[in-house]
C-alpha cells in the first residue's frame, strides 16, 4: 500500500488519537449506501463537522480499525487508478493514498457532513469502476433516529412516533442485506427507508426511538417486516392483493381514524390523455394501440382497485392487477375511480379509414367504394389510411383518489390520528398489523 505522510502538509500532522465511544455489542451495525451505482461520485467530499480531524483505516466486518490520523477538517476522496487518494480540500494537497480499492474514515468528533446532511458513524469509500461509492456504517438505534423524523414529522404525537420507530426497526431488521450485491445493507432512499442523518432529529423523535429500543413486530413467534406508508384514504390492503404471496399479519383493515383531508396528497387527481396512457403502458412492457377506455374491473373487499382493464380502439385489452394498478399510470394509491374516454372501439381494419378534417382532428369515416371523404372531397383509399390509429379530440382519462402509498401495513396519518385520540403505540400497531405482538 502506498501512503503519503509529510510533516510539511498541515493536514497530515498527527493528532492525539481520540476515537468515538465504542458501540454497544447489542447494537447491530447497518451499512447504508449513500452514493452508489448511478449516484456514485467522481469525487466525494466529507467534512468533520466539528473540525476535529479524521482517522483513516479499514473495516473488519463492521468494526473500524484505525491506521493513521489526519488533522484537516475537509477531505476529498478521489479514485486513483484502482485505488483511492485523500486530498486536503482546503489546501488542495494529497495527504493519503492507497492501492486498495476501499478505505474507511472516522471523524474524530461526533458528526460527518456529507452532501447536505450530517451523519454519525463511520464511512467506507470504495473505488467502483473509477467512481466513488460512499457507505455509512451506523449503529441500528442511531440509524433509526436518522429515519424516523424523515419518514414522519418529528412534532407529531410521541405515540405515533414510537409506532413509527418500531416499524422502522422491524423493516430494517427484515430487509437487512437488501443491497448485499452492492456491498451494503440498505439504501438511504424510499426504495428502503428515507435516511438523512441527524438534521431533522428532535428531542421528541429521539425519545420515541429510545423508549422503544430493541422492540420489534412479532407474529407467530417470529420477527416480521414493519411496512408503512403515508395514508390509505379509507382502508389498508392485504399484501396478497398488492404484492402477491401470503403474509397473514398484513391484512387490510378499514381505517376510520385517518384524516384523509389533512394528509399530504391524501386527495388527488391525475389526468392523462389517451396518448399518455398508451405511452405509460408501453413503457411498462404492454402492447397497446390508441386507448379507448380504462375501466376498473375488480375491487378488493376493502374497496381498493384490484384490476384495471384498458381497451384500445382495435378492441385489444390489457389487464393490470395488484400493484400495477397504481404503478403503471404513476398514481398515488390503489383507492380511486376513473372517468373519461370517448374514442369508440374500431371495426375491423378492412372497414375503417380515418381523415384529418380542416380543424386538424382525426376522425373515423366509412368507406365509400374505393374513396374516402375528406375536407377537400373524395380521396382514394390507401392501405396506410386503413390502418392508422385514431384518438378523438379531447380524449382523456381522469383518476380521482384518496391515499398515498402502497396501502400495506401502517398508515402514518392513521397512526397520528389514533395517537391524538389517546391510543398507545402498541395498540396502534396492533390495529394495522393483524395478530402481532410488540416486544
């Protein structure tokens, strides 16, 4: 391994070794991907928030092993061939190099500023095909403190926040290793859970985590995943009707508590033209012509959409089921109605031609011998004319619904409303998760 260490570089002056307190053995470490894949960086900037400097080392499992200390506050991590180098961002000088494709950094103080957020824990930077992958190694309970106020408003009632903390802990435990192929456990986005460090944490949100420390959702003697979402608009849904499979603790329930009108995006409307609807269907891998109708052809016992049938002007049908009823058209939830669509199903192609009138609108007309009527008079029929799709002027579809999210598990706005009515966090969780215990 090659290193650069020189007393003439102010950043590289050795400082007294001061490591953050060791984590409790009972607190598992979560490896959170902050920059990876398409978001991996050409160079990464990390700042010791209190200016105390850094230790540079390596990770053995999830334990940080110190090699050297650096006194500068701001480091730029850059790829160097297949290795990495550290640059004093203020002085513009390289202060450490390694041939290894990975190194670990630990701020000598409590916090590290990365991007616009402050984080606790250690950092691993990896050279991934000439770009820098950044991973935060953080104790589970501190991770939860960095998720709760980003998934739920920190000023909400404590019991709602405690319910959220148990869900976050149960989700992290059940999904640990979701990104193992990329070298970490969970990502920091809604693909897993929104994690942004300490920025929004308050005494209220931290207390919710501390007061539920070590508590998980249990079903039939096993820990289970704590799924949650913003609002259901009236009822949650069976996981089987959204994702398939059988998860009996994730059974839909009516929701008389949630204040849908108060909920962020709790009521919504999405309008799509026939062309936009067709484009979205094709992007999802479906073959469709000009969309003539979109109909709800199945609902669940909870009243949520279970099947959507789209028909084009040639009579071709595409059926969407489960989560696709929401995701294909980019809708907020599976609780909605749909209206609109004026184009009629077309007759067989041999009997159909279309003309563009003086107003620029394409219209279907009947064949007249070997000619078709246009605004300019009769015109010979061509094969192309017989097979051209149509979309009547003003064709559009409006989806009007309530709720925001996948509707499986705990409604966050429902938890808020239940807490405001005096329900404790365990009762809130037992309402939204069938047959579970909190322990």
